């Protein structure tokens, strides 16, 4: 094993365009257009800081490919993937529940999912100690049959299911640490005995579901609500 952190980044992910909005909502007569919260500059700032500080030299850069349609279909429905692909080819659209994209947004989302797949595989094969994906669009709100909350594809479910399909891992724990509830990732594994999902997020925020579902046999889903907490990114570690 290389005792380094893997780093995955692709500039095409920064070209994902959510358009001008009123923070989260579409602009309109009572909503002055402004830059969307989900924009590329916050992510580029982190990459630039890594490069300027010299920290990038301590990381192992990892290349990745776009996720295959087969990989997507392990989580998402065939109908949703076909619809998203068709809309994306024609121009700007919305994947559902506030998940806007510009032309070719589906291809960019596949790149983001492909990065998650490669990050997990690199860790499980021992190529790196752990891995970080600096990617967009994000994925933890995306459901099987629709996008949601700026998320087009479920990056983490797709990555886990790809690793399981290759027999690289069986049991997985997901710690989703974000201001919002990781409802899409939770949905993906709600009935799975092999994947535990833990969501740590701001109480009564976007798509909040107040639930702690534990049984004596196994812990299926754990939702932890906090007053104010925010961390963006994906870290995959294997020991």
C-alpha cells in the first residue's frame, strides 16, 4: 500500500452549470438572480490552495473515467437515466426537485460518479491509504428515479455497488456529514444488511426526516441531527 492520500479532480466537473438562481430557487419576479450556492468557485479555491501551498505534492493524483451506464443502473432506474441523458443532450434542464443542469450535464455527472468509483477501488486495492474526490455535481440527495437538491446521480451508492459487484468489499459504513440529510444514500441502502448509512446534518433543513431506525439485529439507518454543521467532500478510507 502507498501511504498517501489519493486525490481525484477533473476540470470538466467545474463546467457543470446550475445557472443563476435565488440561492436555491429559480429566479423570478420576487427573486433576484444571483450565483447559485452550488457553483464551481468554492471547489476551485480548494484545489488552488492545495497547489499554491505545496500540499498537492503530498497527494497521489488519480485519473478516472466516466461511470458506465451499467454502473449507474445498479442504483438508478433505466427510465430515469434515459430521461436525464435525453434532456442533457438537448440543453439545459432540471433532473428533479431543484437539480438544474446545462447541456451535457449528464456526461459531467457521470464523470463525478466515475471519480467516486475509482477512488473507492484505489483504496480497496491498496493503491492509496485513503482518497478524496473534489467533484461536482454532488450526489447524496439523488434518488433512484429522480435528481434532488443539485444532485443528479448518487455518486456514493454507485461507487459502493460497483465495488461490491467486483467483490472488492461486502460490508460498508457510510458517514454522510453535510448541512443536509443524505436522503438519497439512505434510500439506496435502507433495506441492505451490508451497508450502514449514517447521516449527520442540520436539524429541520432540506429534506429533513426525523428518524432513528435501529433494531436488535442490526443498525440499518442512523440519522443524527445537529444545530449547525457543514463539511463538503468525500473521503474514503480503508484499514
